[in-house]
């Protein structure tokens, strides 16, 4: 039998840390690799380390912190928000109930709208590094092959046993992303729309895997986000995902033929060796740092716009 999740203890702990105006955040934010600097835009910020909260794990990935940040974001009085500074991944060894636990806590705090950010690799030659992709849909091979975060008993009798995901990504929230980009005078190619492929990681994709995902219709690929999206939709939250492209997935048009190289060498012909291309996490973090300012301003502007949309109140 599954161990009950410690929601009561977590909420009691949070209550002891937070002033009254921050106890009921209206918007939740998940900060991806290198994007935790968003908290610098918060006012009256309160940082609660994960190790102070029952049920929370510790993020072990470089570029991720391990804390919840509460504060006011946006112009005027500001909107009360809560942000995850560092997320949990199954590849770290965390179970799915742990991976999505912070999302369920946000829902119990009263969050109705969730903005998730991540870093991703581009599968689409038309989506270059540095682009912020507003996700329309996802392709989640782990979900289809035994790594679905909703496997097992439902966490609430109010949750549907069979959750529809055809409406996982809120059109209303996605619309605000482009309105915010217009307000910030971002160039048209600063943002794109696309489909996110979730893979378990922690390995980057082989060329054959990247080619498969591209042919399957995915534009970008990453090792996070979909478990949070699934849990958020089960909790009834409106969800938007913005994915910062930090690298191109290595998908060569042709493979290097060792046989042909050996035959050329034996025939006394010159052999020109190709340059090997690989992806590194340092590359991911570097692009995250370069674009962190744009992402911060974009998220802040979206937060300001959400209260102006009646159905998103």
C-alpha cells in the first residue's frame, strides 16, 4: 500500500514561514535549468528550502536550487506567486509521487495557473538556439511505456482515473505569452510554437533517437516537465510551458562510414576525419544564463496579464 503523502504537515510548515499576504499564491512557476534568477524580480520574497518541507526532496542537478520562493511579482501591488527553484527528475532516483509533489502542494495552496519553464534541445532546424518555444502539445514516450506519473492509486478520490490530455496546454495562457512578447517589443523570432518530447534522461539522445522524435512530430526535447504537466492537469490547473532552446540535438544527415575510411586508407588515399559534435550540460547552462533576462521579463509580464483574463482568475 502506498505511503500517504504528508500534505497536512507540508502546509503547516509553509504557514509557519509565510506572512498572510503570501499564504495564498495565485500563480505557480517552475524554474528550469539556469532560470532560477527569476526570484530576483520578486518583492517581499520568502525563501523556504526544500529540506524544511515534509515530502520534498533535494534537486541534485547543476543549475537547479532546492527551495520554494514566495513573493509578489508584477507592477502595482503585485500578484502573489510561488516558484520552484529547482525541480525533481526521475533520473535522479526520485519516485513520481516525489517528482510531482510540489505541484500538488501548489494546488492545495490555491494556485490555479501554472507556468513551467525548461531547457530543451531543438529537433527542428527552423527553431534555433536561444528561441523560447511556447509548447502546444507533448510526445511522451515514457508515459506510453510504463513511466506515467499517474500509475498507481489516485492521490484523491476527486481525481479522474483516466485523465484526458488533449487540452493539456491552455490556449488562453499561451496567448498571453505572445501578448507579453509584444509588450516587451521582442522580435517575432524570439518566440516559436512547438511540440515538446519528454525523454527520461539522463543521457542525451543518440542521432537515431533524435531522428525518431523529429519524425514523430516533436520540435524540442527535454528530460522534465511532462510529469508536472500531467499532475497539474489532474489537479485542475491551467498550464503553460515555455521551453528555452539551449542546443541543437545532434542529428547528422549521414553517418560516418568507418569501412570507407579504412578502404581509402588501404588504397593510399587521404582521409579527412569529420568533427565530432556532442552536447554538454555546460552548454545548456550557458545559454540559460544568456537568455535568463528575457525569460524573467516574459514571465513577469505574463503574470501581470493573467488577472486581466476573466476565465483565468
